[in-house]
C-alpha cells in the first residue's frame, strides 16, 4: 500500500490543468497575448494544436521595438502573424487586437482583410507610423452585428462606405482616435446604427462633418476632444459643431473650443473633465466661402449656432456640471483663456453640493469654486497660476471637509509655498498632503531649504501628514 506521503507526491506532480476540457483551456488562453498562447504548444502533445482553437487574437507585442528590428526579424514577425491567421480560423472571436508600429501597409492590410471575414465581440486596432501613410480599414469589419466593442486608433482611414450596410445593433463601446474619414457622413450613420451605445470617444479625427448630432438615451460616457495634432490647422480645415443630447450620460469629457459644443440637459452627470478655450474667431469665420455645395438646412443650423452668445453657453455649461461628484478643469479654463470674467462678472457660481473631488490649476476660478463646494474632500492642484495668482486672502477661511490634497509639479516658487500654506491652515480636517516635485526641484540639492520650509508650515489639522516625493527618490 502506498504511503500518504507518496500519494501526496503523486497528486502534487499530476498535471490537472491539461485534464481540463478544450473549451475551458481556450477560455483561459484567450486572456493572454497571441505570442504567449503559441508558446504553450511546446508544453506537451496535449497542447500542440490547442492554440489554433483559441477564440482571441491579440497581436500587440511589437510596439516601438519594431522600428529597430533587422530585416530578418521583421520577416519572422510577418511570418508569425501570417501563420497564426492561417491556422487559427475560429469563425467567432471574443477579441481581435492588432497594435503595431511602422509595419508595412501591405502586411497590415492583409491581416485586417483576414479578420474581416469573422464575427467578433471586440475589435481593437492601433496602427502607428512615423510616416503619414494610413491603412484603409476593410469595410466588412464594420458590419458585424455581434460586435460590442470597437476601438480604432492611429494611422487608419475610413473610406467611402455608402453601399455598406452599417449596422451595429449590439455595439456598446466605440472609441475613434486619430482617424481620417473620407466620407464625412460616416460618423452620422455609425452613431445612428448603434441603439445600445453606452460609451463614445471621438478624439483628434480628420474629415469630420461640420455638424454632428450626438443623440442617445443609452449613452453613459462621452469623450470628445477637438484639438488634434496642430490645433489651429485642425480648427481651420475641419471645423465641427457638436449638438449633444445625451440626458443619461454619467461621465463627460470635453476638450476643444467651447462655442462648438451645444449641450442639452445631463441630469445623471456625476463626473466631468473640461478643458476648453472660450471661443476662436478664426474657427468660426473660416468656412464662410466654401459652403456653396452644402445643404441649405445645414447652412442655416450652423449659422444659428454661430450666433449663440458664448457667454450664455459658458454659464450653461457650468450650471450643467454643478451636480457632479468629480470635476477636472484643464489649464485653459482660467481667467484669460476662457473669458471667465465675461460670463461670471455679475453672476455668482452655482453651488456644487455633491462635489467631493476637484482637480485644476490654483487660480481665481479655484478660489471661487472652493466657496461653492461645501463637501469637497479631495483636491488635486495641477499647477499654480503665476500670472494672476491665487490670492488666499480672498479664499474661504475654513475648508472643514477637505481631507486629501495632491500638489503636482511643485516648482519651489514663492507662489507655490503660499498656496500650500493656505491649505494647511484652512483645511482643519486634512489627513494627507502629497507634494510632487517638478524635475527642476530635487531633494538632494540646495532646494532642501524650501522643502524644510514646507514641512515647518503650521497645520490646523492635528493628524495631517505632508509627504514630499521626487523623481530622484529611486536613485
């Protein structure tokens, strides 16, 4: 009879994983990159051909390294991908991801064409190049009725697809970043085909329509960034007005020009990220001479939108985000950059009763927001407005709810120290303050005196800890 120790040893060395059915093993392998999946074929005969049944293809291994591969290595990589796509002929993929850098267009096109013959749950493509060459996306990739997640980024061009049955009834997430559209009606047809859409990102795309209606009752997250590459080049060549009617959105991110966002009510909004310039006359007056072929109704709508007072739009935007719990305000929303004085001059900011997390520049707008956010608990200071200053004497004397503060990019200037001193005195419930030094400030230099001054500043909270970190800490 075998001893207990011997039985234990036998069980310990038994390969339980290989005894699992193929469906379970393939599900596990689908969580790995394709390169890692193929490597499992050398484990044993049981695993030799299992990789060709895995319902996921994730080719994201090269990134910037591909640029420095020699010719033989590039050929090997191309052969590897060709082999994988040839032998793995699963008709329905849980995920197809292709993320490559400076790979020849003929190869990328053939790989995408292969993928276009399959149904899939998630499609993620990121094509990056040092040149301006763009790969044309096969239209069939956008006609999968089972597609739920669509993420397209980089050097891709969406050709004319007028004859394509663009129908994505199950799509819930769409992210479009840096694309070029030949057909300016593509986005309109795409959005109208997605009845279940929950998350939409439109970032730095070319060939946009001059007016885009974003209407959805299912949308929960919306990101629009209109500032691609060369900001003024894009403004003058590809002006777009967004008319947004998404009442159930919970997260809103808007970067670009305020006057080009016409926003409906957002009663469910809990988080907002805003970084907009007030207005841009060059943008608004650019396309007066090239509208001859446009639809008359479109001309009239754009003309009406241009006449909207930007002051009122700014006031409305502030009102619509006043119910959020988390708010990030970019550096361009300051006194000079968005005409804050113009639309707030004779009006008070609304109360932000739910605001608990705020991130922005320490300047006049932050000072006024602190007066309107009675329940603020967490504050991130991205930088200090050195032009106008923070003027702590005009800020609230007490911030009883504030518990955590992060000061980013501390430069050691007197204005920085004034801001830190104010918050240490005003925040009586403060638990932690994190000061992150800019690269020009070091813990191992003459700046020690400045850092010692911070640590010696009086604190109204008896439990407050001040933590100072530097990029040189790990050296």
